[in-house]
C-alpha cells in the first residue's frame, strides 16, 4: 500500500514539473519576439547615431574640432564610404592649417 502512495506522490511531482516546462515553453516564443525587436531597435539606433555623426562631419557650419571628433567616432563605429573619405581629407586640411601657422 505504501508503494502506491509513493507512486502517486511521484506522479504528482512529475505533473508539476511538466506543467512548469509547458509554461516555460509557452513563454519562450514571446521572449524570442521581444529579443528580435530589441535587436532591431538597437540596429536602428546605431544607424541613427551614424547619421547624426555624418551630418556633423559634413556640416560646414560646425566647428572643425567638432567635425573631427565626430569623424573619429564615425570611423570607430564602422562608418565608411564618402563620409570617411571626407573625414580623412579634413584631417589633412587641418594638419596643413595648423602646420602652416
């Protein structure tokens, strides 16, 4: 008779564990979706940041120091292309300017 009680107790524990696993499995799908959206938001935020740096670099109205600082950060963050080339030209121009004075 005691073994029946032990089996019943074991079945109770197993059903509790299975219910917990089922709950975790149901929650995993929304969590995956949240992580996917978070990655997308981070990607967009990084693109916006690079865009802000591009605008700073290319804006003739900004002080040269600000533009050079933005260019350094732009290249560090993986920015490339025409803006990177312009940044390198700005460095050369700035070096000539301070070397010529």
